[in-house]
C-alpha cells in the first residue's frame, strides 16, 4: 500500500453502544435490536438527551450496552417509570425497551394506559413469544401449539387462551400515533426494522403521541432450536400469527413527502 492510499472506515461500533462483551445467547435478537437502536440514536443526534428505561427480563442488563443515561424499572413498570421521566423532563428523549413477558403480561396495564394517554415515549417491543430470562415459561404471546415449560404439550386455546396481539390491541387507543411490526430474522427485515425505529423516534421529537415498534425476535435457547432454525421459525411460523407491517399510522409523514 502506498503512503498516499487511505482506507475509509465504513462500519464500526455506534457511539451509543459501549465496548462490552455480550451476555445474550447465540442467535438472540436482542443484540441486533440494540445495534439498531444505537444507530438511530447516533444518526438523529439524540445521545446526550436520551434516557432509556429497560425493565426486568432478558434486557435487564441493557444499561451495560447502551452508552446513554439509563433507568432500571421494576418488572412491567417501564412505561410508568418512562412516563414519570418524560413528565418531569419533557426535553429528554425517553425510550423504553421491553420484552413480551414484561410489556404484554405483568405490564399490560401500564402499557395500555400509557398508550391511551398518548405519552410522548418511543417503545421498542421485543416479541420472542416466550419468557426468556426465567427459563421458557408460556407468555401471553406464545403461539398455539408452541411448547413452553408451563405448557409442555403446547399452548391450547381452550386451556390457555389464544395469543395476545398487543400491538393490534393498542391500535384502538386514540393516543397512539404509530405502530409497526417488524422482524429481526433476515437482512431485509432488519433494514425495515431500523426505518420503523427511526420513525417511532421521530414521532416523539415531533410531539405527536405514543409510538411503538414490535420486533419479532428469535430465542433459540428457550425454543430449543439452533440459531439458524430459530430464525427460520420466525419467518415460516411466527409471522403467520404476527404478520409484519404498519398497524397504525396517523403521523402524516408519508403525505408530507
């Protein structure tokens, strides 16, 4: 290489991510979701004003990875804590990062009421259809027929009820301005997920209302699949119950283009 030749850096760790060895299982979608959030925070110039709120769950150690202010919330109470932060510090960008066991189970009340009030909070919702951190129990989002430690024969509609599509439930709330379901199971889907996250963030910056992006995420360990099999399962099985796409959008962003 000549002395004049200069390499251009085209990929690196976002400033909003710490240099930290991951504790997530191989094939888990959390690490991908963390990267997307951090990239959006950097690109939108939000790092110095961001407050992240992760609750109990697999993302309980999110503060080890994100390089901005973080507040740990009790299980299910992330949106209650986030509401308090946003009300007291309205100039901050407030982000909650929650799993399905948290957002759609123990935190259902907090989720519904924060959405209905139209709290200016951006939510990243990780749906892996099972309780991850606590060992694979059935979650509200667990699919019919899907096995879990508390449903070894598979989820049965008559016994356990049907899966809760929390995003579609929230769509009826007037305070919600944007809901989109994306996936982390392919490069194409990951690119779309980043666009959705960025849009949800913009909703808060424009003071429009509550915005949430649901991310279908693989959990190879508790699904008892290899990482490759888990990603295929998201595409071929999980998406049938939770189809991808925009669920609600009253932002008017597309019309302004």
